[in-house]
């Protein structure tokens, strides 16, 4: 499937469309070059899910937890600073996957070999018109 985001004014409608196209899915791996918009898109999706916290990049914290208006957790994980796969076991990555909560990951290719099978990979590219294209 594909979603084209023409500009930032369409980000929330695109996030709603994305969520409608992936019912029942909870674990997502976002792939894209630096500056492709991974964090921006994840932020819009979290806001559409009802996140009441400010959604920011977890580059330095590795994992951010956001709470929804109904008290549910959403996990935002960024593997950019991970240098060895073993590091992810130190912060209990499998517990996030097994929680039943939404998990959105950036830079998953750095830990590809330990990701669960039920993950949905989302690839973000930028076309010649500066539109973001999500393929999943």
C-alpha cells in the first residue's frame, strides 16, 4: 500500500488514513533516510491515536512513552544510537513488543535480526516534488 503526503498540511489526514489501512497492527518499523520525516509522521500518528504528551524524537533517550487520553501507552523507539544489538536487550525491548501497546520504531535496520515477525515495515521516500511517500 502507498500513501502520498503532499505537504505538512496533509500529515494528519495521512496519519488517519494510515491507521485505517492497518487495523489490528501495533508494531511498526519506519525506514527512511535522515530527514525523510520519520519522526514527523510518527508524531502525527501518535496524535491521531490520542497521545496527550508532546511527541518528540527519542534519539537520546532511545524510548519515549506517551500516554493517550484513555491512559494507554504508546512507545516510540529510536535505534539510531545503538551500536551493538545486545544494547537493546539492556532496556527490555521485548517487553515493549509484548505489551500489546503501539510501538513505532525509527532506524530499525540497525536491529533487524531481533525484530518480531508481526512487524509492519513502512518505507518513506521523498520524490522529486518533495512529497513523502509511505510504502507498506
